[in-house]
């Protein structure tokens, strides 16, 4: 029983010393720090931002009466398809002692009706919309891009709605004075209805053939660098950083294609430490 206990203790100690960031021994008795590493190759790096968008119909209009009065008749129901020129409602403009023929409210466009005023007898005026008409064909997604990223946006910008690539249709030439965002309209994927909220990803910066490393590989604050493994030793290599995208960052200077960079355990290393690579991966080209 005691032998089993001590065997278990020794097993735990060996496991701890051979974990990432720990130390391991080879047959020559030299202590080497255990790390994970990645062979760096050029790839496409995209910097994206996420914003919320709203699905809009291909054409949406609000219906206003030509004159004020009381709503006495609604000839359509919510969700009904109407055609341009169809009578939607009647407005009573009569005054005490004076009867006037009800004023018809005419559909200015074809589409599906959604009601804003449902109560018969309600007072309406020329500034009060009675209902709306939406064309559900060719829906669009409308979203705002924060001011700091506005200069990077054009009709060629890559945009994804709920993960699906869509086409930018128009970009406002000015910022919204209230929200300080740039209004963008893009095509909507199939399966979405007007009024629905969607997540939008916008590619605001893109670098081709970039040498990219995980953020975990970067060490130092003033003297920034990574550890490159050469001849079994970790050599501190100063780098100049570029675009950061999520958990990855571009290295503009300092690395060469094919360098093996420590990506986990770098914070435990000193220049010249002998290392043992527990796991080696390759930076595959971006598929997005």
C-alpha cells in the first residue's frame, strides 16, 4: 500500500515538471524548459469590428393622411399585401353641422401593411402616420460604423452578416451628427425579415502575406520581442508589431518565414535557455 502511494507521488512530480512552461530532462541530464512553438508562414490577417444592424425592406414607406380628422374606417389588416393606389382607410373631416365626404387614404406603394394606428375614432393629422408599407423583396441590412473606422469603409469593404458574406450597397458620405457613426447599407442573406436585428462584422483592415504570431508569443514592454528557437535554444528576437486582430498580431520586422517561435511558455524564458518543444504547430493561411 505504501509503495503504491509513493509511486503516485513520484508520478505527479514528473507530470508537473514536464508541463508547458516547466522543465524537462533529456538523456544527457541537461534541464530544458518545456514550451509550445509555431512555425511562422505568411498568411492573411484581417482586423474586424462587430456592430449591430437592422434588416430593412427593399422599400419602406409611412402612410400619412392628406388632411386631419378622425379615423373611421380601416380597410386592410396587418400583414396584408396591398397595391399602389389601393384605398387603405377613411378619414372623417366633418365638423358640427357640417358633413364632409370621408377622405380616402391611398397606398403610395405596393407591399405588406403594418399598422401604427389601430383605434377607430382616433384623431389623426398630416404629421401622424396611420400605417406603414414594406416591400419584403430585396431586404437590406442597415448599420453604423464608428467614427474612427469610417475612413476605411467603401463599397468594396468586406462585410459579413451572421457569418455570411454580403455586398455593400451604399455608404453615407457624412457621419450621423448624433451617433457619430457612418451609415452603411448592405444586402441581407436569405431568411431574415424587416425589423430583425443581426450581428454584422466589418473588415476594417486587411494585410496579405503577413507574418503573424499569437499575442501569447510577445514578451516585453519597452523592448518588445519573441523567442525564436534555433539549435535547441530560445533566442530573444526584437520585433516591430503591426496590425492586431483578436488574439493575433502582425510582426512587421524581426521575423523571417519559417522561424520557429515560442507561443506558450515564453514568459518563463531567458535569452539562450535550452528548450524542449512539447507541441509544434504551423501558422496556416487564413481561410476567411
